[in-house]
């Protein structure tokens, strides 16, 4: 197969364009329970990841209880990853991913509860003040 100069230039341009687009994307911000109660600033199109400890075998799960989805949109369902301990009933981590959509400020709140138990307060809460520029 003979490569023409035009084909080589086109391939080089595509690789360069891919590198430029990747380099321009804002880096994702990853938070943990230690960040609850804090304030963060995001750029438009930046991703926010929140990793919280959970144990699905207890019936408890994390859920978004307060958010402005027009400013900060959740990206798919939360992902639960079990710890690889080999122990039955071991906990894991629930990962939420959000994308900054538009400029503004909001309060994001996640609660850890048994969704069917509306009488009992959440076992844990994660709150965050978010400013999107």
C-alpha cells in the first residue's frame, strides 16, 4: 500500500487536532467525603466526580437530593464499585459524575439513606457549594 503525501498530512492533522482538543478540556475535579461542606469553582464543560463510601448490602445508597440540573448535569447513573476484599458484605464506593453546563451558583447535596424509609433522617450527607464560571 502506497501512502500519498496528502494521506500522511491528513493523518498528521487529525492527530494534532485530537491532541489540541484533549489539551483544551478542563481537568476533572474529584472529591471525597473530606470535601463535604466546601466550596469549589468549575469551568463550563468541566467534570466533577464525587466518590463516596457505600455498602449496597445494607440497603443504603447515595442519592442526589438537591441540585440545579440546568447548571450541573449528572452524567449517567452513579457507579458502585465493590472493594476487592473477598469478604461477603464488604463495602465499596459510589461514584457520581457531573458536568458543568452553564455559569451560575448552586448547592449540591447528596444523601446516604434507605430510599424506602422516609421517616428516618439520612445516615450521611454530602454538601457542596458550586460556582460555575
